[in-house]
C-alpha cells in the first residue's frame, strides 16, 4: 500500500513538471524538434526535453528550465489543464526564439557575422511578399552543396553556417530582409530585419505579417508547391500580381528534372539555386566560356 502511494506520488510530481504540447498536422513531430531544438542545440528528444507517449508530446519543464527559463515560464503561464495549445506554443516560441538563438539585433552585425563571399544573387517574385525578392548566397557554398550531391544521397545540402538572405525590394530600396542560417542539427534559423536593419518579430503585412520563425517553418517544412518554382522551367500557370520575375538565366529542362529541387526541398530550401546555377553552366559550356573547375563540376554530376 505504502509503495503504491509512493508510486502515485512520484507520478503526480513528475506530471506536475510536464506539460503536453500540441500542434496540428503530420509535421507536428518535426516542427517540435525544430522549435525545441532551437533551445537545446541538440535533438530535444535525446536531450530528455521532449517525450512522445502514444501520439502525444510532453515537455519536461525541469529540463527546459536549464536551457531556457524564459520559454519554460511562457509555457507554464499559457498552459491550461496541463496542455499548451498550438497557438500558445507558437507565441511562446516566437517571443523567446531570437534571444535563445543569439541572433544579431542589427542586420549590420548579421552581415559581419555571416559574410557572403563571392555572392551570387537570384531575383524572383514569389508567394512570401508582393515585393521583388533578391536572394543572395555564397557561390562557394552553392558549389560545395552541388559538389557533395552524391555523397549526401542525391541531395542538395548546405554546410553548417551557410547564410542565405532574401531582401524585399521596392524599386532599389530594401524594405526588409529575411534570412536563413544553416544550423548543425539540420534545421535553419529564420530571421527578419526591417528597413532600418533592426531585428523584428514579423514581416511587413503586405498579404499577412509573417511571425518569425513559426510561420516561416510552416511553408519551408511543408509539402505545398509554390510558383514560379513549381512550374519551372515553364512559365507559372497562375501569375499573381503585375511585374513578375523568376530566375532570369538559362532554363534547362534536363537539369530541372535532375534536381527536382523545389519538389524535393532536401534542405527545407524552396528556391531553385542549384537548378538555375547548373542550367547556366550548361548554357555557357555550349558557348565555350567555362573554366576547367566548372566543367569538372558538370562532369561530376554527369550532366
Ligand atoms: C508562403 C510560404 C512561405 C512562407 C510563409 C515563408 N517562405 Fe521563405 N520562401 C518561400 C518560397 C516559395 C521561397 C523560394 C523563393 C521565393 O519564392 O521567394 C522562399 C525562400 C526563402 C529564402 C531563400 C532560401 C530558400 O529557401 O529558397 C529565405 C532566406 C526565406 N525564404 C526566409 C523566410 C523567412 C525568414 C520567413 C518567415 C518570416 C519565410 N521565408 C516564410 C516560401 C515561404
């Protein structure tokens, strides 16, 4: 009898330190791994922070406090009957994420920390904003990802620490900057800066203001296809808005099929950088203007 009482007491104690966290959809576990991995920097299930029982997920507050007392407090305050709703979880993550990730408060610091050497840019009108997006990444980071395509199991995966910026342009003026940085756990950090270069929680509300990082992850981890990437190398079926621009270089059907980059989104990236880059190299090989390392890259892929 006494043992049973003790067991019950222990169960009550441990459940008092646990909250159930809930998210919609099939991606729930992956999103939880991303959300909570932002605080642990290692797999939150392995760290003992998250536990899956049946189809439910529980967070251990005592473990969480060691990583982020802020998030622990937020979740505790927002829980009702021991359960944290999806909206409450997202809000709690949003208000504590930047600090936990130590993301620079100013874009200038971000640019100092993640220098994009040999920057290459792609311009595209997409679903995220009504503005033109100028996407910048380092050419060597892209080359390395392509170079390691077969080693990575026929996947385009970028090296840890790779930064990709997407600036939103009104004419030549940058009205805001979104960016992603490759983490060591396989996810990317998401970040948004406003027109003055200050870190902000949401993008401009031109269709809707996107909360960072929770709404960013929604699209980037999802299965939904977006234009113009989905139809590339054809013109997008439906063109929303007026002025449209998408990957203005060569359009190579064979390369598009080879990578199926947008469909496969191997690294949760949605743009067609390897596809556009290799299409361009193939066009230049035809014109006889390629150097030997670029020819070697094409040969390595067998393209
Ligand atoms: C509506 C779906 C959607 C949402 C929400 C979204 N993105 Fe994206 N993102 C895309 C698509 C599609 C691309 C490919 C290029 C384009 O169309 O702009 C992209 C590209 C990017 C890129 C360039 C690297 C890549 O994946 O190709 C960055 C950086 C980026 N998004 C950051 C963000 C951030 C930060 C947020 C949240 C504030 C966000 N995104 C929210 C759909 C989305």
